C-alpha cells in the first residue's frame, strides 16, 4: 500500500544534536506535505516543547505528545485524546519506589502538559532541555502534592541512577495500571496503562482513516520501539538505540546526516513505490 502518513520522533531523529531542523530536512518535509502526505511529530515532548520547533519544521497539524498519551492539533488546538496515569496508581508507585530506592524524585505533568509539579529537590537536577522549560518554573512541592492529581506523564528520576538502572526497580515493584519507558533523557516516563507512541499513533490513524500499512515511522530511542514495530514501515536512525533498531525494519543515516530526509527523498522520487496523493 502507498504511504499516506509520516510519523517522526523529534530529538535524536528529525532534529540535529543542536535541536535544529536542517535545510535539507525541512525541504523534504515540505515536499512530503506538498505530495499530500500527513506529517506528524510523535514525541515525548509536551505541546510547548513541540511548538519550540514547529515553525522550523513546518508543523501546524496533528501532533502526538507525551509518548503518545496526548493527541492534539497544533493549528486549531483540538484535543483528540488524553490518557492519564491514575492518581492512585502513581501514588502507589511513588510510595513503593521511594522505599526501594531512597532519593528518587517525581514530577507530575498535567493540564495538557502546561502544568509541571516537581517534587522538592527535582529542579536542582534538571536542565532546560530536559523538559523544555526553565527549572526555576518547576516549583518545589511535597510528594503528596505531586501525586495528588492524575498525570499525562509521571516522571521518575534519581540523582545517581540513570533510567536503565532505575527501570528494573520499577518493574520489580509488581504493581499494575501503568506503562513505563525512557527516551534517552535522564529519567523514566510513566504513562497510563497500555500507552505508547504506537498506541497514540493507532488512534490518530483511525481518526484520519489511515491504515497501519500506510504509515512510515522514524525513531531512535527505546520509547520509539513500539511505534517502529507497529508502522507499516519502521525506520531506525543510524544513531538509534539497539532496542529501536531491533524493532525497525530498516536503518537510515543518523540524525546528524539527515537520515529522515534521505528516506523521504527516496520515497518522493518513487524509489519505494507510489504515494497516496492528495487527489487520491
């Protein structure tokens, strides 16, 4: 089947290391849109983080944020769906993990990604690019306040342990009701049960009438693996994590080498068969 929708991760995939969109990549995205293809950013970022690069990438349509938990239209503001981690679930995770791994800290991301409720001590560990916001804006809340309301994304971080080291501890808790992943950032990301980038992408495609086989997806990190496996054509970046590589059907150049653009150029030239044109 022809490709109708391009789903692309941002950091480490579409964006270069300096978080810019190269001229070649922007040209390829514009050509894809001109050919009638839907181009959708699918990212761990919240909407405010997507909007920081939206103009450079030409994004003004549908976006999937928070690792697929939040589907919205960047142009109209329409919210297609939101999936929250239940309050009792995140409270149970926080309590059990705090006992198991002293020093762990938590953040609740709420209200469409605009509200960021960080536990006291978290801001001192954070940098602007971690969450695309100034640590001075994060606050310093008691844990009871952090877990008081459901979260689009519930963040877990430790001052000494990285996400790969923390993950087995979360899995060993024996608790249900949530999913957990990581994106290459220095923290784990807890989502509503069953949620992933593939979960969100499947729902957007159903809304748009796009078949799974008509999706071309790009990614580089563990949180991209489900999406790369789900898409009709999943492409890992040359710089991709082994988990993303294993889930993809092929590997392109790295993000610094315009790997997304290289695949799109071949697609648009007809090297991979026909496209679904806007008039079709």
